[in-house]
C-alpha cells in the first residue's frame, strides 16, 4: 500500500505544485480506491488509482478555470463601472440644477422618490417623470459619447469611447 501511495503521490505532484493539495488529492484518491475495492474486485489497483487521480485533477482544474473566468468577468465589470462612474459624474454636473439634485438624491443617496416628492410638496408622478427625464439625458449623453453594448436583459456590458 505504501508503494501505491508513493506512485499516486508522484503522479499528482507532477501535475500540481502545491504540496498540501498533492497530499489531499493523494489521500482522496486512496480513499476512493479503498472504498471501490471493498465493493468490487480491481485487477490493477495502481492503474485504477491513477485513473481516479486523473479524474480528481480534471475536476479540480475545471473548477479553477470557471472560478478564474468569473473573477475575470467581475474584474472587467468593475473596470467598466469605474469608467462609467467617472463619465456619469460629468454628465450629472452638466444637468440643470433641479435634475442634478434629483438624480443625486434618488440614485446616489438612495432616497425614495415618494419621500422626496413629499418633502418638496410635488405630486409623486411628476417627480418620477422628472427623474426619468434626467436619467434619459444621462443615458443619451453616454450614447452620444460612447458605444454601449447591452446584454440580453439590458445591462451595459461594454462601453467604448467614440473616436472623433
């Protein structure tokens, strides 16, 4: 059994640099091998153990690849948001004072439109229309200066400056 342990460990360490992962995968491989052997007869424990190790490594690398892709997407999305926020603040500053104050309160300070309407003494539907118009002005400014790409549900996934 010790010889089998060494062969499987050597096989796994040839594919992984992390010694603790090598030990974990070796132990998991041997555990699966012993569990399987208790139920069925195996002709070559070494070949079967190597196959189990290959499957474990494949699953490990597949999982890590997906995690890396998710991290890359999140990183790209965060960069996009940062870029768009820089532009957005310029576009908000370019709005008239009333629109600028509404957008600041509603979208940046997260105050409810109903609360703002009550404080200003204006009908809620009127205030809602003003906020929508201000948002449209900002969106139009983005679309004038940038090429926006949207996903299936309408969220911006790409923003590139138009060349002049």
